[in-house]
């Protein structure tokens, strides 16, 4: 998930906290609605834990959204954190494979020029 500006992706807990604030719903009420421990809801809303696949299913069902919406949020956040934490070291350590096109399903193969 990419954004066009330099704003880092939001943690799913931040999205949920904002939504619950609009609904005037407490973390305890949210936890009860999902049948999860209050501590789990509080940790997620405080962005101390990520959204697990089980939580994704519960939350998407509760809010009537797709599971993909929540997994995409978590993946974008996790990738951003990993890039910030490890991106420079990986770029310095790993030599990229020489450039060659990677075929994409459903797209024509790129033209190649014969080498002499």
C-alpha cells in the first residue's frame, strides 16, 4: 500500500481509536462487542500490538468491512516500520540482482534485443 505523500501509514489501532471516538465507544465496550479481553483492545488501540488475523476477522465482521482492508492497513504499517528500521542496512548489505524484467501475469512479455 503506497501513498502519494510522505505521510507514514497509520497503525490499524489508530484507525480504530478514531472510529471508536466518533462512536463514543469505550475500549471496554469495543472489547465486549468482539468478545476479546479489554487488555487486548486497549493494547491495539494504543498501537502496542498489531492486528492479528483473528482480530481482523472479528473487526471486519463487526464494522461490515472487508478483512483485506484491515490486513492491508497492518501490512502497510509493518512494511513502513521495517523500511525505517532496516531499509538502509539492507540496501547497503544486499547487492541487487542484475536488472531483468520480471513477467507480470496477464501482461505481454517485454521485447528483448539479441546480444551479439
